[in-house]
């Protein structure tokens, strides 16, 4: 009996040991909480691209886009848009400033002087040679001094107008080397902008409704959903064309207007140093909704422009080679830290000379047999 009781006690002891060991183990949630308390706290992912740059993390395209939308410029009253004044808008390009001076300082005074002189001459003739004062009219038919005067004075006036006018035209149609090229395409009834210097991405610009424009604090019939964005201080070359009918792209505060003709590439340019928002419209009657295809150009700082390009999926020059032949070569808006290609040897001038490996069977330093380029030319023609 004692032996049986000992066996039962031993079996009970062996059966309770595993249960006790299981009961002492922490639950899964307890293990997770314990691990989280033991592990060091992980830094939170930065949502602001500026914070991401400080922490060394690369912001995503969505974050960059959100940041660029948050910094979307708002219009300044009286700048870059009509404000009811009688006269031109304030100019923010070198060509615009020169043209406004030509108009205000030369053309307007000349027009006023000539108009007042002709009016005074007509009043003098009406009063001096009226029938009551001269019942018998004069028979004079020639006056040498008068004929010389009315021939010479208009010639001098035209010369005074022609000299600054030709200078203005020469500056307008002989632009400096472009820093950025943008292709502008007119459509019925919206605009598209292509950036061949930044990966050849494209944006489509449509007019906002009155409600959306009011919510964004922009003028009606001028606000758009996608603006043309350019860096401040850069010479921007525009290649203007159309997909359907004749349009005309223009910004009054830039003194820029160029027709968009199907099958033809027209060029113009502008350079704006002041960041801000500038509006324009289509200046050519192009159909039923001609008055509903406005233009908005946002001029931003170069760093903000690079962030905007990244948010659109583009690349800055130096990071990737432009894929379009319309791209501006040797643009100064480049990445100075671009890596030298593999196998290239930097020269004294800073450029890289690419060294190709010797073909099999040729000892380095020996003369190579001449290679004909006829096959390469034919292969290119075949492609």
C-alpha cells in the first residue's frame, strides 16, 4: 500500500512540473511588451523633406509633392495680373523693362507732342484763314522752307524711334544662352508643358473653376491646376507649338507673347529674378473656349525648383542625362557633385577623358590597326 502511494505521489509530481513551467512563461503580449521595453526606441520617419534631409533619409515623391503643394505661391495684388489700371502691368524681365521705358519715355511723349502740334496747327488754320477774315484766298502754291520742314522733321522723328526700337528687337530675338528649356504646347483648350532638361516629364494645365480659384485665393479665369514652374534668375527658352489650331502663349508682365502654330516651332525667352506668381492668357482666337485657357507661371528659388522637379518624377541636370533632343546642353543649373564615369580619367581642365580597354591580342602601348567607321555608319542608317 505504501509502495502504491509512493508511485501515485511520484506520478503527480512529474505531471505538475511541466504545468508549472508553462504557467511561469510570459504570455505573447507580455513578451512583445518586454521586448519593446528592452529594445532602444526607433526614430520616427520624418514626414517633412527638410527634416528628412537633416536626418539623412530620402523623402518620398509623395512627401516632396505634399511639401511643394504646401509652399504653393499665392498671388500678390497688382503684380503679375490685371488690376484695373490704365497702362501696362509692372514688368519683371529685362526685355519688359526696356520695352516699358521705350513706350513711356519715348513713344508717349512723341505721340503727345505730335498730336498737340497738329491740333494747334489745325486750329490756327481754321481761325486765321477763315472766309470772314480772307474773302479772297491766297494763290501761293510753293514754299521751299515749308516743304523742307515737313519732310525733314518726320524723318528725324522716325530715326529717333528706329534706333531704340531696333535695339529692343535685337535683344528680344538674340537671347543669351538658355539655362532651361520648356516646350509649350497649345491644345483646345488647355496648355501642356514639357521639361526636356529635367527628364522630359510633362504637366497638363487646365483652368480652375470659380469655386476652386476662390478657395485658393487666386483670381477667377486665371487660376490653373498645374502651373509652369521655373527657377528664379534663370534664362528660360520656350519652344512654342500647337497640336490643333493657332494659339498664342503670353505673359503681359514678362513682355512675352509667341504664337503657337501647328507644325511649327517658335522660340521666345524670358528671365525673372523675383519669385512670385504671374498670369497670362491665350492671345489668339482659337475656338469656343478661347477665353478659358489661362496661363500661370510660378517663379521659385532654385532649391524649391529642384524639389518640384523631383515631385513630378523628373531629374535635375547632372543626375541623369536628358532624354529629349530639345534639351539645353551645358546648363548651369547642374549638379556639381556628379560622379565621373567609370573608366574616365580627369584632365587638367576638369573634364573627363574616357579610356577604353585594349582589345584582345593588342599589347598596351603598341599601335592599333586602323578601324573603319563605315560599318557603324551603315548600322546607324539601318536603325
